[in-house]
């Protein structure tokens, strides 16, 4: 149970800082409206760093169902633990965004832009095109997971591939790079829990004038990252033969 708890905590910290900077940027009356895309990308890198650093020694800091799926596909993580990890990650993401709502409650009340409110919970495309949005998310997640295989050691010996605390910084830099390089088209979910958990929370919370949770788009930041991660695992296995 401790491994699930740390996956929950690590994912909550990831979302608290990552989506927190979005709230600081887009909600009415905050002191951070000039944060911009640079601030968002930097903050998500920092979010990954602290989430991984806190949880790595216990749960190996997947913090992302796509990473969990990829490691299981590569034979370096038990399929029996996959459901528990994914549930912990989704619940952790919900908790992280719940703490954002508590922190910015008065600003949510003052914000009338429904799109801005939704952006503090989940991703949305700059240009809505389901096929190309899927491609973008799959490529971004492939880049993340393929990089993680090498950062996390890459050995197919006796020890399982997993993220340790010392891997927090390079993974953070990788996520930061993905944000700068590939984040513009879709907001780079690259993590099903990061999008699904907060989107579900958005649909539940009594947000004033919150509007739609855009469930019609929600399948893309869930399925595309899983697909990209699966392909990354196959590619790494092929290279390791």
C-alpha cells in the first residue's frame, strides 16, 4: 500500500505545481498574468522534479499511467501492480487540482471565462483536429517515455528499470523540453492521469459558471499517451535485443 500512497503523493505534487502555474496565469485577479508559455514550461519541469524526487525511493515515481504501461510492456514492472498505480495516479491528480481550487477559490469565483477555468484543470487543443491532436500527444509521450528508459538506467539485467531520486532533474529537463518544443498544439498532456483526473474533478466541483468539461476531447489525452508509450517501449525493446 505504501507504493500506491507515494504514487498518489508524487502525482498530487506534480499537478499542484504544474496546473497551479496555469491558474496563476489565466484566472482573474492573480499576480501572475505575465507568466506566459515560458513560465508554464519551467513550472511543469519543476513540478516533475519535486514529484519524482519525493516518490522515487518508494514507488519509483511513475506518476503517469503511460510510464507505468511502458515499463510493464518492457517486462520491468509487474502487470499486477498496474491497476493500483493508475488509480493512485488519477486520484493524486485530482487531489493536486483540488488543492489548486482551494488556493485560488476567490479567483475562480471572479473568473467568467469558462475556457480559462477549464485550462486550469485539463488540456485542450490550440486547433481542434482529433487525428493531428492524437499524433501530437503520441509523439510527445513517445519522446518522454523513450527518454525515461535511458535516463532510468536502460539495463535489462536483473534490476527493474525505475526512476530514482537522482533521475529527477534529467526527467524534469526532458519534460521542460517537450513543453517548449511540442507543447503548443495540445498543451502537452503526455499523461492520462494528469488530464483525466482533473477533468473529472472539474465536472464535480461547484465552480461558478464553469461550463463544459469537454469530454468529447478527453479521449485524446488519455489514449494517445498510452499509445505513444507503448510504441516507445517496443522501440526500446527492439534496440535492446
